[in-house]
């Protein structure tokens, strides 16, 4: 009996290794060794994001500042200060020359990265703003707000009025993603809504649980939605079919990021107890889990090319993880 069990286990392990080889990423390659701790924020860090090439990262937080870092060398480069309340999200253009930010003061700020000056402030949201994203041409910023709307702003125009308002949500819009032709929003009403801006069509998927984070897989085929029932859900982007669910972490009362690794082989996200989880994309098993922070993990950002990740937390730190 014992021997046949052993053979079965060995065979299963070999098949798992084969699957990993096919996906080009082994569990041992996942970043879980702390390379740097970035300290500078006073109070909770609400988001941390790699820039387009992964050489730098941006963070924002309760102290009303945005900060630019070299995470690989552990160096703080610059602080951006103009928000009147906490900064909830930040995004940088593909050429790293401009950034946008939003937060509790209901405004979207458009900044020049090198000078640190605000180029424009966009006002129009009737509540706090939870998320911002540039389009791929860095000509438009889309924001998601507590006023149940997504709003698009033209960076090249001197008008501070939105060029588009999407207000079909029935609760706070928490997260936004963009493709070449679509705006995708995640909402506390339990929906992930996709708006095709070419033909004006809306598709809504109801997940039945408040959605507080969405991200798109690197191949563009899937949407990952973080929900407040401590479950991440993977949806087919074209038909909305639920492909997989990822569990084990705790997410009940905080806005927390989730994303896929740069090979799309694994899903990663934080937990309210300060730990980081990695799940196998296909079979949803937890393949790695480690304690990263002393408190709630607010965001995770995976390097575009390397096996490297940054995490931020309510504990006031940003941590850089490598293999």
C-alpha cells in the first residue's frame, strides 16, 4: 500500500513539474526573499506601483504624498505634495514623464514627474476618488469614484470637465482597467462592467460580492477581480465566464490589490493579516504564502519582466521581494 502511494505521489509531483515547465515558471522562482524596505511615508501606504519598465516605483498614502523610488537600490528619489487629503492611487505614463493621482480630496492630479509640478487638476467627482489609470497613449485619464461613476479626462485639453461619464453603477466604483477599446470598472455593487468606447456597448457581469480590485492578465484574455468575501475571481474577458476562484487569504473590509505574475502562471494578492499569497492560475492551489507585513497588505505590483514584486501596507512600509 505504502509503495503504490509513493509512486502515485512521485508521478503527481512529476506531472506538476511538467506543467510548470510548460508555463515557463516554477514555484521556486516566485519572489519571497525581502530585498529592500522602502520607508518614508508617515502612516498607511495605500498603493505602490512599478513603472512601465520596472526600474522605478511610485507609492501613495495617508500622508497626502506620492513618492518616487528606485526599489532595487532602496532609494527615495522624490516626493510629490499637493493633495489635501489621503492619496489612494497613482499611475505613471509609459514614457515615465507624467503621473496621475487621486484620493480623498475628490480631485485627479496630473503631474510632471521631473519637476514635481502639477500640470492640471481635474474636478468633477462628487465623492472621494478610488482609482486612476492612463490610457496607452497617455492622453486620457480614467478615474473611479465613490459617486458611482467612472470619468474620463483629456490631458491635452485645458478643460477641466470630463470628456465622458459612465454612471450606470449602483454603488461606489473602486477600480478601473483600460484596454485599447474598453473601459472596465469594478464596483461595490458586485459588478464588473465593460464599456466598449467604439460602439457604446456595456456588458455587466454580476459576481454577487462587492468588487474592490480588478486587473487584466498580461495576455489580455482574463480579468481578475478581488472581492470582499475573501475570494479572487478569474473571468474570461470576452464572454464573462467565471474560470476560477482563489481563496485562503482574508479580504473583508479593506481595498486590496491583486494581480497576475508577468508570465500569467500565478495569481498573487495580499491578506488583511499581512501575508502574501501566490496561487497556481489553473488549479487555484496556494503554491506559496509568507508573512510580508505587520498589518493589512494594501497593494501588490509585479515587475513587468523579472521575478520581483513590491507590496505596500497599512504598516507604513513598501517591501521589495525577489527570488
